[in-house]
C-alpha cells in the first residue's frame, strides 16, 4: 500500500496574475506558502487489472472498471485523469481524501492533482522534476477537466515552502523566500485562519474572471496589474522583515481583488472582514478565488482572543495551521517503519 501526501497552500498576493490569459501578455507573480493541511492518495495494488476509486470528501465511488472504461466522475476525476495521462494500467484501489472540505479556497484540487501525478509516477519509477509535475497537474486541471484555473497552486504544491513565483510567456521561475527563524515565527504567530463554514465552486468565480481578462475589461486588468505590484511589494516586505507592511499589503490586495469580478465577495464576507478589522486585524483576505471557504487574517497575538470570540459569533471556526516547507511525498507502507 502506498500513500501520497501533498500540502495545501495560502497565497498572500498576486493571485489572478497566474492565469495564462494574463501572464502571457503582462507577466505575473505571486507570493505564497504551503501549509500543514494535506490531500491524500492511497493506492493499494490489486491482483487483477481492474481499477476502482473512492473519494471520501465527495462520498463518491467509481466501481471496478478496466482501464479503457474509466470515466471522469465528480470526486475521482482528478485521480482518473492522472491514471490516464500517465497510462498507468496496473489494477488498484484508490482512496482520495483531504484535511478540508472541497471548495475550501486552500488549493485542494491542485494539491490533489500534484499528489496524483507524483504518486503514480513514483509507482512507475519515473523521476519527474517539480516543474514537470506542476505542468502535468495544471494540464489535468485546465486542459483535460477544463477547470478555469491558473498555475500558481500547482507550482506552490509541487515545490513546497515559502516562494515568490514569476510567470511569463517563457516559463515559470520559483524563488524560495528565506525568512529568519524569528520573522517566520512572528509571522506564523500573527496569521489566523478561519473557516467560514461555507464552500463554493471556484470555477463559478473564475470563469467570469477569465472571460473579463480575455476581453481586457478595464477594471479587471487594472486590478490585476495592481495586485502584481503588490506581490512585489509584499516580497520586499518579507525580505526586509517588515511585517507591518506585509499586513497592510494583504488589506490592499483584498480590496483590489474584489474588483476582479463581483462574484469574489458578498454581504456576509464584507461583514466578516469589516468586523475583523475593527477587532484587531490589520489586514487579510479570502483565500483562493473568493466567495467562501476560508479567511486569512493578520492580527497581533494580544488581540487574537477578542477576534476569535467576535468571529465565533458569526459562526466561523478557527483553524490551526503551520507553515510547511516540504514538497509532496510518497510513502510505501510495506517498507515504512
């Protein structure tokens, strides 16, 4: 039995500029990190050539089928896409799960896509680079399953750690951000993650954003240009250990992101965010495409208890997390001790 583990992420600035429709014309950049919430792919070899897949988060099951008969079904479609892309015909049982609900805004779909490519290629004894894994995962999501996604989540997960990522027509460059232990600890201590207990299909938000970008909508493009500059400013803040400005850039970025498309926010989200700012938070953002999932806030420790109590009354759940510095891994339970 083999278990693949792939981290999820929080993106701090630049989201949206990782769409090919944007960066191939204007270049893009993001700042992000992986965190210790994961997707899991369990593979158990069978003695026949049949394949079945279970997705516990979706309560979905693809019954025993031969390779040629595999179908793309909700919950198992990413794993089956990877099986087909890599032409992995060996029989097996696949179990797919994660630490969060679908639609969390923490990059779960891309984490799973990277996980599936990494795990299946490892079973085939293929040695792909992190870039190759990220590109294959993106191909699965964007070209096979037609999800309107950008590239950042695939690269964040495939490389792991804290990174500044450049996107342009010539390729993608991942530059690790080296934080001192004291700055990393302070940043970790002051970041708070809350589940809004509402999930959403990111595709509903991103489809409209993608169309507006393609059509060169003035407001959307101006906002994307601005958040790209903010990613550079936030990167500089980290390099100079200026966490006050880091928090302020988060706030600027969220206000800009709301102009991408009207689906990014709603009355409840606006109420939550304003309440957070009036109870100690300096800045923050909705994770992922927006419209639901999780909210990330920067709040100094002496004000966090008050903030937790206020948000609890709005039915938000505090989520413990830590920065995670490693890329995905595959464990062979037959050999693991």
